[in-house]
């Protein structure tokens, strides 16, 4: 899709004071800076594109609650992701992420976190800061171990670790009484 067409979609969304914007499967390689003008945005879907980075303007969307950036070509996430304080659902699946920025662990209201189909070899102990997590999808990464701190995610109901390189789990995982 032409960048002018994307700008038109964003302009129309701004005029309509849209709370949702779906830019998925548009063959985007970048996002225009005008995305930051969508101050009312609660849900943004930019999945299934060819993005290799996230523009800093996305982190100005302070009311964003749902962000889907799955199926792109991201190799890292900026620290500024911590500015999205209202983020409840984050889907970063199917990218090429090797690690998670520490800023992600400041998303205190995050309940659903999809990280499947990446290249993560470890999960930082700071995962324990995401106390509101109910669902954590880590399948199809390169995890060889889990930090014992994962047991501090007391609200966790769903944890998918399949298709990793785990040979054992920390004994503390048995403390997760809400797991289904």
C-alpha cells in the first residue's frame, strides 16, 4: 500500500477520533510519523507487515491498550515501549526477537503477552514484574531454561512453553496455582 494511502487512512482515523486502527497485511515497511496524532487510539494492529523497527511515534499513543505487531521482521523492541502504561495486550509473535527490552517489564497492567515464534533463548528474571499477566505464550522459541522468578506471576492462568529447548522446569513453577 502506498504511503499516501496509509497517511489518508490515518487522517481519516484522526478526523473520526477513531479508537481502533487496523493496518495489518498492508505490506508496510515503515509507519508515517502522523500515527502519533491518533491520540484516542486504544487498539492498533500493524501485524503481518514487513516492519523492521517501530517508530518512536507509536510510543506517544498513551491510551493504547492493545498492540499487535506480530508477523513482522522486528529484531528488537525499543525501551520506549515502557511509555505505553495502559497496554493490556501485547502480541509480538512471529518476529526475529532475540531478547526483550527491560522497558517491557514496566507494563504493569499487561494481562496477555504473546511472544511465540521468536528467537528468545532466555527469559529475564524481571518477567516477575508483570504481576497482572494471565496469559503468557512463549511457544516456539529457543528457551533452554526459565527463571525461578516466573513463579511470582500468581495471576497466570495460561502458560505455553511448547516447542522450546527446555529440559526441565524450575521447581518453583508449582507455585502457580492459577494455571489451567
